[in-house]
C-alpha cells in the first residue's frame, strides 16, 4: 500500500497540520490555497470580486505564504527529489485543461481540496464535509471512467 514506506506521508501530514495550525493561531484565518490565489490576483486585476476588502487586508501575508509554498517545492526538487523538476509525461494541453477544470471546481465549491479537506474539516465545517465527500466521490468516478475508456 505504501511502496516507499509510510514515514514520508506521516511527516508531511504532521508538517501540514502544524503549519495550518500556526497560520490559524497567528491570523485567525484558514490557510487555504484558493483564497491565497484569489488574494494574489488582487495585485493584477481591478475586477470588483478581487478588490474586496477581505482580500486587500490579507494579501501581504498570503503572498508570503504562497511564496513559501513555491520555494518549499523548489527546495525539495533541488535537494531531495530523485526525479528532478519536470516529472510528468502528460502534454501541456492536458495539464492546462486539468488546471482549468480544477480552478472551475474550486470556484464552484467555494474552496479547494486543501481548504475544505484540511482547514474545513479541522474546524468541523459541515459544508467542508460535503465538499470533501463530493471531491472523493467524483475522483473515484473519474478514475473508473478513465480506466474503463482505456485512457
């Protein structure tokens, strides 16, 4: 079930849990990737949705948070990852389509998998529970359809 052992998964879970807890304790806000992305867009677009006060008030620390996520992945890639930087054989159009669908789903569900799955469930949000059930259910259905179609 865990071909490379369970320790890296346990360590990652502990680090994520501690990091999310620190963000909540220090800011009173959930550390969710979709809100960080939305807040970052407030720097680049003047559309009213992105210029709401809640985004403007928190965009500095969220920019640091997003930078830390990117830099953490870069440090891992350069120091630990045995596969290097680019580890997918998928064509760019499939990655782009997948990114669009994930972004659409994130807006539709008013949050991302990390927001609902980590922060939302930790705060006992019923809405997040429904979202996580939907994410997992649709993931299972997608795998079945893709495998059945032979893709």
